[in-house]
C-alpha cells in the first residue's frame, strides 16, 4: 500500500510502500519518552520504498537498550518525531510514526513489543468515560 505523510507543520513530508498489516505498538521506555505518551504505534517500511518528499529532518542518534544505534528523525520546526531507523548506510527498515501517516486509520496494530515496559493502567483505558471533542 502506498502511503504519504508529514510532520505537524508540513515541513517534512514523505511517502513509502508498506504492508497495512505490519503496524505494531512499542512500549519501550525510549518510545514513551520520545512520543511523550505511554506507547508509540509504528508502521514499518523497507528503506528502499521510503522517500522524503520535502524538507530536511533533524536527527538524533540514540543507543537503545538492545545496543542498536537508532537514528531518530524529527522536524526542527514543530518537533514532530517522524521516523527512526538503524544507523549506517543501509538502514534496512524505516519505522514510521503512525500518527504522521495521512492514512493512519488503516493501520490497526497487529502486535506489541517491549510489553514489560507497558504502563499498568493501559488495560483500563477502554473503560474510561469519553467525549467526542474537548469538553
């Protein structure tokens, strides 16, 4: 499936080919901190299908708990974290942040990783009262 997306302000835009059944949730503490919330939803893409259409992202290299060095790409203007990949000439897979994908409603997560770091209250979220917009 062909997707496209952008950061919040639109400065960084991208496109890629992805499998709509490949989305997953990551509960690692790095994703919690860099997303500013309890988990991150990721849509992976093969690096050869990923293309930056506009803008030049700011990057930050983080050594993960696994020891992998990950390049985090974000917009220097609005701060949106757009994707991550392994450091080096051949990143292999691009981990696109699902919230930046225009077709994000098509990506229901199919699995979860780093569940040992998941916030214990997540199981109760579905039972919380809600409203359609900001009260």
